[in-house]
C-alpha cells in the first residue's frame, strides 16, 4: 500500500470537521484492487466526524478502483468525477457520495483557490 493512500485516509480523519462534511451522514467503502487482491477502506461520516477503518462492511456507496489510479487521485493528479465518467472507477450505491469525492481529494498540483488569484473588492473599487 502506498504512502499517498495511507496519507489520504489519515487526512480525512484529521480534517473531518470541515464545512463540506458537517451536514453529511453516511458511509463510503473504497475497494482498491491490486495484483494480490483487494484492500478495503470504510469511511464513515457522521455530521463532520470522520472515521476510517479497514472493514469490508456494507456502505451507502462502494467505490471500486485500481490501486495505482487511486494513488494518483490521492495525489491530485486525477479527478475522481472525471475518472468515474471515463469508467476508470466504478460505483455502487448512492451517487451523492461520488460527487462528495471531488471535494475530499487533493486539488491538482499547482492549483490555487479562485479567491486567491481573483480581484478583491478593494481592487475593483
């Protein structure tokens, strides 16, 4: 298992009480497929509290992905929703968690928030 994968899941727990998960309740299981089998990661979100376990339990949404593709998503090199549209990852269950994935993963390398580069109210005045 890669360092990027481990760091991604550890980061979810550290940053759980952020705005994007505080109204969310549900679970997402990631099935990461590699030559030796499948690794399971269960992410449970309860109004901002995020827990991550290595269980293969039932979840609201199950994401099936090749481990190497998931590593690229964790590093911000591949966007989850784009990967889903290309059928590089497949899902079962509630679609709303697929959309949430886009916010959970790192931005692409070198990306900046639009407010950091756009004009401020002071600049427009």
